[in-house]
């Protein structure tokens, strides 16, 4: 009896030991498989066509959230500035689109494929065309450097099946990728990508003939606006610390001797009529028309809504720099009104992203000819 029990125990121990001896190999196989999938995804091809489609989808979500300023003249002006910079970028073949969002929140979003969004709130903080060029150059660089695509590639939680060779291989994979891409664009990029966009963006705008200090001046104004908040806001939410950024920008300008470029405060003033709204007075929205996070699977913590904005639908007209209205709220008065008092801080809420948006998400179609671009450069004393 005892012998039988001992024999049974010995047999069980041998089975357990055999199984245990296989455990490291099984675990290693599983790890190798996961690593293989991750490596495979990093090598996966995202074609330019797929990149543009992603950008279109993300742009739709952003426009549904904030609405679009229905003013063709403003869009034409921003498109001209942006196009001049794109021509000095590293991806001139992309079909870039420049969209002015109808919200007081100060923000900008660069979607893959060349979809650049800037809010009228951001435009209201600027004092000249060089600042606009600096911000647009930064956003354009996010696209040329493929920061959205690369950010998803580096996410360990995003996997592909063994038979999937591209994001267009099946609809479910594309949707998952699009949701991740939206989250990256809406939440903001990491420190390394922001600094990379600073460096490349300032190169694009400076080579186009703009004063290289434009981005620094805008960031300084943004810093003042954010001074009364106890948390980072909008464009600040994921960006590096301001001192570090400004020091790096100064070093880049100095090392490349990018001085004496165009500023063009007068032309900017002819085109911009927006007044800044203090951060503490930004009106937050509720549930957006398209749901944004609700429908797309985006980050619910970032979910905000549309605002009943200004009705600019009757302002459409042919582009003419001489016909645009004179600005209001520019210069020192604008700078002062943009500052936020300590008592009006946002207290942990991202007012810029949560700002209400306008009611109309329709794209304002504009086209610029090579002749118009050349005339725009000549008038602004920009580089050919």
C-alpha cells in the first residue's frame, strides 16, 4: 500500500517537473511571438494614400467637434501662408489643407496627410505673419516627420494579425488605427516629437523668408496666457517645458544665422479680425454633434463639445487683401487682454480643448494658383 502511494507521488512529481521544465520554452515562444508581431507592425507599410485617408477621417472628427469658420478670405490667407511654407518642406507633394476652426480655444492640430487645423483663438493671440508662419511650420513638420504614424508604431498595445501587412488590409484594423491616430493628434504628441517639430518647422518658415523668431514670440504669448492656470492648457498640454523649448529655438536660430526675415504685421492685421478670449472666460461645451470620443473610440477624458459660434456663413467673398477688414484687438491691447489673472485659473480643466465650437463643420474650399503664390511672396518680400 505504502509502496503504491510512494510510486504515485513519484510519478506526479516527475510529470510536474517535466511540465515545469517546458515552461521557460513556452513562455519564451509566446514572448517571441509578441515581439515578432510588434516588430512586424513597426515594419508595416502605411502608404501615402492611406495616410491621406487617415487625415481626412481625423479632420472630420475635429471639424465636427469645433466647427469651421465659414469665411473664405481668412482661409485663403492662411492657405497662402501655409503653402509658401510647404514649398520649403520635405514633403511638397502632399495635398496640404489649411482649416480655421471656429472656437475661442487656443489650439492647433496636425493630422496625417497634410490636414492642418488652427483655431481662431490661436490666430487672435498672434501679432504678425511671422508668428502664423512659425505655428504653421511646426504643424506642417508633424506631418512631414510622420509623427502620428510613428507614435502608433511605438505603442506596445497596438497589434496586427499575422496576415495583415498594411492598415488597409481589413476594415477593422483600419478603424483601430484611425482611432489611435485620432487620440494621438487630439491629445498631443510627446516631448521628442514636439521638439523635432520645432526644429523642422522653424527651418521651413525661415527658408521661406519669414523671421525665425515668430514661433518663439507666439509661445511666449501662450506662456503668459497660461500663467494663471494650475495645469497645462491646449497647445501646452503635451508640449515640453517652455524654458527648454525657447532655449532650443534661440540656439537653432543663432546656429543657422536666421535673422532679418519678414514679419509683416501690416498684412496680418488686414486679414485678422479676431479678439482673444481670456482663458478663464472660455465657455466649455457639452456633448459634441459627432460624439468625437463617443463615436470614434477616442479618449473620453478629452471629450468636449461644439459651440454655438459666430455665424460667418455670409462673409464669403473673393480673396482680396485690400478688401479685408481692419483688425480689432491687436498690438499691446491684445497682449494684455490675453493674459489670465491668477484668480481666473482653470483649476485643472483644459479649457482650451473643452472650448465650445461653431455649428458648421463644412470645409471651406479655397484654391491658390502659382501666380497668386508668387504675388503673395513678392508683396511680403519672401523668398522665391
